[in-house]
C-alpha cells in the first residue's frame, strides 16, 4: 500500500502532470512536492536554507522567482488538497535521491520527457538518474 509519495516539481508542464497524477491515483496518500534549486544556476542568495519544509501558505519569499512560480503551480494543481512542500538546494538528481531514501517515501512520481539517444545524452535525465539510484518504486509521467 502506498502511503507516502514524493513528487518532484520544477517549472515544467510535465511536473504539473506528475503532481496531478499522484493526487488522482493516490487520493489517500501523504504527498510531498519537492522542488530542488541549483544555486549556481538559479542565482539564489547564500543564506537560503538547504532544506526547507513548509505548508504551501508558508512559502512566500522562499527561493527565487522560479521557486515561487513552482509553488504557485503546486497550489493550483493541489486545488485545496493538503500536501507538504519541501524546497531543497543542490544538484537535482542527487538531492532527490538523498531525500527519497532518507524521507521514508514508498513511491516517487516524476515527469519525464522520455528523450532518447543524443538528446538524452546531451541534456541528461533527472528522472533516469533517480530511477537508477533509488530502490523506491517510481512512476514516470509523460
């Protein structure tokens, strides 16, 4: 039985689909939406906490403009359903795997473009890295 789900969130339509899938498929589960910011790319100030857990109404001012956009998307997709939100800093795939493995989650839901070949090699795949590095069952939504 799935009781604790991690849903990785960024500013893509696919992460929106992943969250909607998790909410619809697992209506009784505790869902945590996780956004990972990479400090060098997202230009975040050095004093932002490495891990920030909050309710959606406590996230104003956390992170940068992209993070705030992601949090607004989470609010919109959740449509009043209660869920937890975690804001992490660091390399996206590594931080998601660490948080998944240490957080007691029994399922992960990720959006993926499903790229193959050269585009996957050039762009990389967070979803693929997470699937390969964690033992937690993972659903990829595309």
